[in-house]
């Protein structure tokens, strides 16, 4: 959960209704194994691809299960979580969970809501934290913000993290996001087809074969709201797990390395 550039996405985790069910589902479709965290705090664990840590999983508290489905969370690395929280408030963001040190002294965590309504997490890693695997097959490789006001989001995140933006290549993708010289995601503009769905950050997971992954998702009891579709970056699809947590998978046209 560290070792990445400040201002870049460094981690994703799943807040699950059914912890064991989610472990089984993602083990089936991605081949991930699971390593539980030491006992003593809320139930949490690591998804691994071989020896590499790729994502986390935690079980939702009962009060959260009552009001929301399972969801993937996206984390941005920062050098000072408390200072970033204060700055976000000045910029019109809301504090969902204020900065606190995680059990075991691994780092400092906070959850924020941007002015357009999307929730994201901040992570200040402790020293000597090993980086999670990113950008390779069966790991997170990209992030998307779906929002009804991408211009307000651009102003907020640009001021908060120093992100820069490049106009998108289609009416849907309105801005590509860069942190320094690294492109890390994009904004899309939500239209009437989204209905009353809230704005949200959603991760992309790189896979070796998008269509085969979609078939595995359906066989495991999940859904594929958008089947494999070709775009310049590769072939992507939208998948939903058995607990209605949605993410993207993409077979990259030009995989790293």
C-alpha cells in the first residue's frame, strides 16, 4: 500500500458484504489467493497474484451493509494525510472518515468525498512500505471517475494533488488525468442514462483475455453489464460481482514490458 508517487493511485480494496464469498469469486475469475491480516481489528486481508499483493478486502460493518452494496475503494498516496484532508475541506470536499493511523502502524488513512459526490481514500504509508503490484495482468491498471460535473472535479483534484488534465478523445471521456508525467486515469461525464447512480471512482483490472474473463464472471454468478468492447487502449468490459460491486476489466493493447 505504498511505494508509489505521491498523488498517484496506490491501492484498491473491496468493502464486501460477504467476505468469504468475495474471496471465492475473485479467486475464481482472477486466480487471486487470499492472505488474512493478523487478528485484532476489523476483518481485513490481502488479495495476491502469486507472491505479489494486488488489492485488499474488508468486511463491511452491519450498519454499512444496511445502506449500500459492496464497493471497490480507490486510494491516492499522499505525504501528509492530515494536511491533505484539511486542504480538501478548504476546496469544498467533505470528510467521510478523518485521518487515523491504521492498526499495526502501517500508515495513515482517510476517506473523503469530492465536491461532485465521489468518495476516495487517502493513504500515507509508513516508512519502508513495499509497493502493491499495479499495471500488470490481474492487478489494477487505471482509474475512472464518473461525475456529472467533470469541470468541478478538475478544479478540485488539480488543486488538491497537482494533477494536470488533457482533453479526452470522445464526448464521454472528457479529461485524461496525469500525475507528473504519469497518466493515471480519466473523467467521464454522467448523462441521463446513468439515472440516479451516484458519482464514483472505479478501478480497471488488467486481464489476459477480456472475453474469457467475462465468461468466468458469469459462470461464477456475477454479471457483465457491458460485454467486451474494443477501444484504443485495448478491449474492456464492465463486470459486477455476486455482491453487486462493479469494476472494469481490460485486455491492454500494449501491456507494460
